[in-house]
C-alpha cells in the first residue's frame, strides 16, 4: 500500500517537473544556433529538445539499418543463417528475459506467474530443455500436476534431460502413493545415475517397502561405493537386509539358502539380536549345536536379550530345569551384573522351584529399577515361598502400573514395536529400532489402577523379582512359573 502511494506521488512529481521545465523553456528568450558549411539553423529552447529526441531516434534507426546491411552482406558472402540470426536475436533476447523472469517468479513462490513466463519463453526460444524444465517446476508449484507430468514427459525425449524427467515423474508417483510405478522409475533413475544420493535413498526405501531385500543390498553397496555411508553403518544395515532376505526364504523348499543368509547376517553384525537368534536356530536345524551356542554367547556378551535366551533354550528343549540352569551358565557367567542376566537367572530358579536362590539372583532390581517383568517374578517367588495372597496381589498390583522395561523402540519417532522390524511401521525409518527403555510419562493412569493397592492389599517390603505368565481368576491368582523356552 505504501509503495503504491509512493509511485503515485513520484508520477505526479515527474509530470509537474516536466511541465515546469517546458514552461521555463518557452519563457527563455535564447535559443540554439547551428552553423554548418554556410548553413545556419536557429532553434528555440523547446525546438532544440524536440530536435535532440528525433536525432537520437534517427541514430538508432541508422544503426539498425547498418546491422541489417551487414547481415545481408554476410548472407551474400555465404553465411546462410546471417539474416535469420539478425531477426532471431531480438526473439532470443525476449525469450531469455521471459526465462529469467520465470525462474525468479518460481523462486519467489509465484507458480502461476512462472508458468506464464515459461509459455512466453517457449514461443521465443528453441530451448525445450530449459522451457520444459521451467514449465514442469512452475506447474508443480502451482499445483497443476497434469501439466507438470506432461512437461516431465517431454523432458524424456532429450538425453540431457531424461534423468530430470524420470526423477520428476518418480516424485509425482510417490506423492500420489503409486509406489509400484515409483519403484520402476527409481530403478531407471538409478541406472542412469548410480551415484545420485537422493535416488539411492528413495530406491532403497521403496525396495525395502516391497521386500526386495536382494535389490536393497545392491543399492546399499552402491551407497558405500559412492561414499554416502560409513563402512560400519553399511555393515550393520547390510546385516539387517541379509536377515530380512533370510526370513523371506525361510521355508522347507529353501531352507539351505535361508540358513546361509541368516548366518551371513550374524557374521556381518554379531550384535544384531534377531540375526543372532535366527542364525542359532538355523545351526540347530543343521545339527550344529556347538555353533549355535557360540553364536548366542557372542551376541549375549555384546547385548543380553530375552530373544537370545529363548533361542538358547531351544538348543536343548527337553532338558530338566536343573540341567538348564547348569547349561545356561555359558550365558549368565558372561555378564552376571547385567539386569537381563539377573532376570534370566531368577526365572530359571523359579522354574526349578528354588525360590531363595531366585530371590538372591534378582537382588535389589525391584527396588532400583522395578518393571512389570521383575515385579511379576517377585510375585512368583512370594507365591512359591508360601506368602499370603495379599502379598502376592500387592506385587501384581505394582506390576500393573510399573514400566514395561526395555522394548523395541524407534530412535526417530519413539514408537514401540512388539517385534523387531527393519523399517519402523510408524515413521518408515530404516534400521531405527533399538532395544531400550522408552521414555515414561508420569501422572495418574486412565483406568485408576493406582488405587488398586487399597483394594487388593499391599506388597511386602522385601526385595523382588519378575516373571512372565500371570493369570488372575476371581479372587485368587494363579501363577505359572515361566520357562525360558
């Protein structure tokens, strides 16, 4: 608004200044006298100004005529395009000016203006690689997807712009949700420019979404060669993809391939928990129990996890609870002070009905870090030692509102998953799930379970432990001590 007012004021001031100047010239008594070879011309002030304007115009016309004559002479001398270049020069100037204005409008977010300038540039210029690109991007900015798609398709006709056209169509298909066509276009774009980082990322995600794990591993290798990934990150992600590749062929008809892929995944990243568990099961299926034990021991030393304990139990599924405790020392002696090791030992002793030893193995875990699992184990110990039902219910009541403990959490969106997946089902992040304790929110529960201790009884002040399967029926609680297998 202020700028418009300033322009109006400037225009009025200019008109007033010109009027005043013309009046001064008319009132001036002097003039301009020109003498050339005996000729004498005398002009008044206003006449002199008009003569100067016409002189400048005449000189411009003379230069244009001279340029045209030079073009004709060049044509006669054998330059067949001299005259056409003369007439095209002005069109080129207008075309490049429209092109410049179009890109400036696009950068300013004025999609419709940029489209108009692109159409004008197309009329004046024979540069489809520039005008089609401007038209495609300006149509996208204006929300005209059909016109943008047509422009991208025209870019496919030229080798210099084919990659831009494929990339533009690929992004359109992604926006529309047509991932099948987007995958095909991403593969074409990747074949044209294997080192293009954005194309690599898009293709890798689409291949993972379509469970094309073999193709994803090849794309990941291209990212490593292009220097887009550190080698340690590449090894872990390749192990993730190898694990998923193993899962897709894990059936009777392809058991050998599945076992080899699972073992390869564990070799690439021994700390990858699902790969270690799957590799151990593959080795057990082949009859290599020592190899399975070695794989699980190595993984447990890096990161103790219940899935590893479950796979370790499957090595000897028919053994007695006492024999199991003895065999599990291969794991429990590795990281004895780890919380997962304490919980595992407590569960093993509960299964063997050695409740005092289970309490000693659990230690002060239920005091320093109470979780649903540790409190449930403590309830099983209390029941096994013959405590009152009110004490058992008290431990179970505390378990209702206690944190669940470590889980598979996404490092990007913090979504919780019951099982490990290579891709977060919430945000789509690749290799973002880690075994950790999610952030807990404080405050009263939605169901008011914090009031239950007033109804069912209070827990005993002794240190606890936690199990797994707990079933409540009527006023009684039936506990089934968990078996690690």
